[in-house]
């Protein structure tokens, strides 16, 4: 029984060991089977990571832990230049970096995924537009890392900008046409006021559109990529003589409406629009059905369908009168050139780099230089302007180039023989297509006037010196008694400086009895227009005064010149000699 019992224990031990071994083996096999799908899944994920057409990466605390090849292609960095670095390396500014950090992680915490549009800076400095989408590796735990995808949307952004340009151009056309249409409608309502149905018709944009193009000089048309007319506004018949049905389905070459000299340029521009580019303004010569020549200004924009240009929308404006006017202006310019060759006014123009573009021939007579010696050179290098005036001239030129008009500036010029000349210069901006491209100026020789003014100023200063050198009182007042001028002796006699007395009432500075007498004399001079001489006492001194009237061109007294002398000593000496 004991042996049997011992045997049973041994068997149990053996069976238990075998059971543990079996469990271990099963666990090993189970683990192996579980690992195989994980390895396959990891390999599958790695292949996606490598082959994905968008950038994929992992960050933790905004440090780059993993990036795929696409991110390296997008940024120009090698993996080892990015891994372990702060994501700040990818952003052009701290502001962009902070925005993504705040907005994207806010979205992840709110809905598990964060998506933003931002900008990255490539290693070569190029800025690209990026659409970022991120999600936490472990939901709710951002510290465990965040997986992100990055899509380069630079091309899309550029396409959006081009689309906006096209849309803005169409809006400009619509605004212009709508404005013209409103004016046409107002005129139409006056002429056919009794037709009330026009008011209803004008509410329909299609009829507005048709009415506008039937009355304006703008022809709207479309053509396909074979340059065949698809549609054309009815007013083409009034302008070119063709009915729309005669043109639709045919090409420019079929109709022979373009002048041969413009065919090559028109074809090139049409190809450019077909490639997606907008043509804002091109001028061509057109041939009417009767063979007459007209000029048209044509703009064109591509009409895109399914990613490609399907056709072109164009507007052609009749500018024949404008071209003829330009021709007349050129003829007038030639007349002006002849005028300036004979006058003392020199006309010249320069561009926004201060390079002289043209100058009238009479410059040789006034400054000694032939036009060809000046044209093409920077006026700062010509040495025709005195250095003392250079800064002022440059400042005024910059003002005109900013769109202002300078009506009068006086500069000192240097003749080729080094003599001095003075010129009064005016300048207006030359504007083309809304931009200031240069300046047109006229300089008038005022040397003689300036020299006379300098002589006059010298004479004034000489006369003032002579007046101040006199010990007699000299004052100039108007008919109210206001002081206009006085010499130094007069101001000292009144006990104040000249500056403090000018503009004040003369009689306020005299004793009341003296002021009263002299006002009477003043009124006599004004009423009679004749001078008065008198003697009176002032502060114990005997003063001899002369009031002389100053008249205007009509003979009316406007000012009075007062000459006063202290004759006290002379009178006393006279009486002593008599005694």
C-alpha cells in the first residue's frame, strides 16, 4: 500500500511538471502567434511611414522624435538635422510657432485631433504653406507624444491667389459696366419715360447686360482653345459691321478682322491667356467689314473648367478716337517743341532714377549745353545746378515722384562757361497705368529778374542805412495812424525799439495834447492831399514836423510820411544872435 502510495505521489509530481511544461509551451506559442501580427503590423506601419506622399512625424513636448522622408523632402533637412530638435526649427517666426502650439493642442484636448494651416521655412529659407493635423499617441496624455501629418499646400494657396486676381478683375469689369449702364438707363428713362416696362426690364441683370453692350463701345466676346468665337455682344455690328451670327464659329483668321501687323502679337497673347495668364490691356488694329481701320483695347481672362482653361472671356473697347487724339497730341508736342526752342522756358523730363529723358533745344542758348550732352545722364552728375541748391532740388523731385505738383521753386544754375543763372522750375508727375514713372518740368530763365531783385534789396538796405544814420525822426503811417515804418532815431525818441512799435498806433505814444493836434494835421493832409509843415512843443522841445501824403495809382492818399526835426537848439541860437 505504501509503495502504491509513493508511486501515486511520484506520478502526480511528474504529471504536474508535465502540465507546467505544457502550459509554458502553450504560452510561448501563444506569445509567438501574438507577436507575429504585431511585427507584421509594425512593418506595415513602417512602410506607410516611408512611402506616404505627405509628411508624417512624432513630437513630444514639441521635440521632433520621428520624421519620414517626405518631411525631409519638404523642408530640405536631413533626418539627423531634425531628430531631437525643437519643432521651432521649421517655423519662420516665433509667432507662427506659438500659434500652432496653442491652437493645435487646444483642438486635441477638445476633440482629440488638431488641424491648422501654418507656414514652415525650408532649410534654404523658402517659405511654404503647410496644413498640419495631429493626434495624441495615447488619448488624453500629450506627454506620451503626438503624431502629426504635414501637407504642403503652397500650390493650392498660389492657385487661390490667382483665382482671387481673376475674380477681382471680373468684379472691376462688372462695376465699370454697371456704372455705364446706370448712366445709359438714366438717359433712356428721359427719352422713353412713357415706357414703364423698361423699369421692370432693368431689374433683370441679363437685360441690363445686353442693353449696356448694345449702347457702349465695349464688345464682349468669348472664344475656345481653337480661337473660334463662341459668343459676341450685339454691338459688334455697330462697331465692326458684322452681325454676331456672321462671326460665331469662325476664327480671327477666317474673318480677317485683325490687321496683319498685329496677328502674331495677338496670337501670342491669346496663347498666354489659354495657359492661364490674364491679359489686362493690349491694343490692336481691327479691320471693319467695309475695310476701315479701327483701334481696340482688349483684355482677356481664362475661363477654367475641371482644372484646365476651356475658353477665354474678353472685352474689346473702341479707342479709335483716343488713338487719333494721341496723334494730335504728338503733333501738338512738336509745336510745343518749336515753341520752347524759341522761348526762355526750357522743358525737360526725367525718370524716377533722376535720369534726364528729354530736354528742349533752347537749353543750349540758356545754359550752353546741347541736349545730347545732357540726355541719359543723372541730373545730379551734370554739374548744372549749384551745390547749395542740390538738396532742395532732390527733395522737391522726390515730392513730385510721390504724386505731388511743385508749382514754383527757384534754383541757381551754372552755365557751361561757369557764369551764374537763375531759373524758376515747375514740376508735375508723369503717370502711366496709375504709377508715377517720371517728371515733366519747365524751367524759366529769371536771371534778369533775380539780379534786379538783388539790386533792389541792396538799394533798400542802403536806403535803410541812410535813414537810420539820420538823427531826424522819420515815420511812415497809414491813414489810421498805424506805424508801417520808422527809422532808429524815431524809435529812440519814443523810447522803444522799432520791432515793438511797428503795427501800433502812433498817437498812443504821444502826450494827449500833442496827439490831438497832430491828428488834426493828419486829417487835413488826408482830405486835401497836400503836405503840411508845422512846429509844436513835445516834452519841452520844439519840434518841426512835415506830413507828406503818399497816394495810390488813383490819386487817393493811403499813407503819410512824417519827417520831424528837433529845432530847439537852432531856435535858441537864432534868438541869442538877435539879442
